[in-house]
C-alpha cells in the first residue's frame, strides 16, 4: 500500500537501499525474534543515511503501533514512525515530512498497489485483525478485532491483479477460515474461492491460514474439485495437548484436530499439510511435550515449523507463573526439528520420479540453476526445486519437471 502511494505520486521504486532517497521499513511486533529483526533492520538501513543517498528513514507497522514512544526515544535516526492507527492519513504525514504536495486522499485504496513479490505471484488480503484471542498472541491488541473486506472489493482487486499478469494468488488473513463471519453472519471463504476460480488468467490460488475448527466440509470440497486451488492447507495448530490448547484459548482439542486432518487427507490424497507449533508454553510439562512429539511423529506433516514461546507484554499468557526455562524451550524445539528433518526427508524422497508443474521464481546466483516451486511450496516459506538451467526458461514461466533427487528441504529436478 505504501509503495503504491509513492508510485502514484511519481516516485521511482528501487530495490537497492544504496540508491534510495527514502527508505521505508515495515515492521512486525508479534514475537521477540521478529521484534529484534525489525530493530536490526532499522539500524542497518539507518547506515544508508551516512553511506548512501538516503535522506529520510520511515518505519511503520506492528512494532511501531505497539512501541512508538519507546522507538522514537531510542532510535532517533528514524525520521518518521507511522503506527497502524495513522494509516488513514498515511500520505499526509509522509508528504509533510518530505514537503511534497498531497495528491492521494484515499490512502487505504487496495487497488493502487505495487506488487513486491515478483511478476507472477501476489498476496490478496481479505481481512484485518483477529478476534480469536489466543492467550499468547498480541495481534488483537496491535491490529484490533477481525474485520473482513467486502467480497466485491476483493474480487475487483483480484481481477485487476489477473489483468496485470499475476498467475498465482495467495489469499491471506490472520485466519482466512473466519472470513465473512462479521459482515455476512457466516464464514464464506469457500464461496470466495469459487468466485476467484472463475477469474481468467489466474492459474494457482492458495489461502493462508486455516484454523482447524473453521475448516468445513464445504471448504475441503471446494479445494478438491477446483484445479486452480492448490491442494495445500496451512493449519496453525500450535499444540496437541488438551491442557495446553485450553491454556492457549485455542478452539480445537486433540480429537477434533485429528479428525480434520484425517478428513482432509482422505478427500484430497495428494494434499500438502503445513503447520506451526509452539514449545515451552507456560505450564508445558514433559508429558505435554511428549504428547505433542508423538502426535507429530504419527501425523507426519509435509511442512512444519516450530517456535519457542515468546512472552509478549500485555497478553494473558505472560502473566502465567509457570514460565518454562529458555534452555528447556530450545531443547524441545531441537528435538522436534530433528524429528521433522527425518519426516521431511522421507516425504520428499517419495516425490522422486514424479512429474510436477512448477513456476519459475528465479535463478541461482551463478545462473546455473532454475529455482522453481510446485503446488507443494509457498514462496519464501517452503522448499525450492533446483533444475539445471538450459538458458531457455524465463522467470514467471510455468514448466514441467521430473524430480530426480533431494537436498535437505529442497528437491532436485530436470526439465521434461
């Protein structure tokens, strides 16, 4: 959105911070590691005010929303901190800083945006905020309650993206499966996906993230019968112990989690299941962790990420006295990731010999390999298919490749 405003006001967009006169940093304030990464990025970009062409440094996003006063005091190198509450007058504040005439009043216009994820893939946000109120999560305090966008507005934006050449659309929200409840009185993600499938030009459609308690039979069937929708479910489960799930204020229990996974895999045999887990939540005992570990070993997710519980200011979980020692958290994370490495290797080796359609995301630094993805991988999160470059393939092109080997979390393929 911010990049789109600069473009609309006749600014040239550059990717190299050394060449930029204005650098904008979008921050995350969700977990401790993300906060630290955001602060490090701000400090790193601040160096270009000394070494590059940068005249103005702007920071915005969740971290600013949460800690604006503290950041203004501790990082004076930043010329403007913009909290989420100020987005309605986004360009007004920026133009005041850089002494430019305000030319765009509708700063929340989704259609005036610049695609920063490449020429083929675009993210389509369908809602803001979250109302799930998980006890460990600060997002409701930062972003506010769940607010769905009108379906007609989403479809207009999707049409425009398709006409601009976008082939892969990734539908996102903190919880896509709750889409529409607040304005239509019921979840209507399945209906939205069916309408998106009718848009000419779109080849792949994905949705992130699907909370288990809201995955309906209708949604599963829509994915199963529409070729445009990738057979890929990202389901953030966070734990499996009923005791911990209750403490987290999650709406699912161990039985319902197993049931929905079994149902998805039965109806969509080639589905890719991705999830995230949190270890070291306050009160997590060795028995709770063992229950989680055994569940992962049994289900064998194709994709799985693990986070150590991060104590977030103001959240109910931060006030639970039974905090787990950081060394215990790390030990538990390492144990799960060792298991997942083994599971992933087996799952990937099962793909050897198969032929998949894949999109070319780019090329290796030495240009010897094509870097591609099949329906099994989302950009910047999952693995890559490395294919020997024949010099005839272009970025954004869809190709067919045969899997011939495995390397860590990635696949090795050849053009067919």
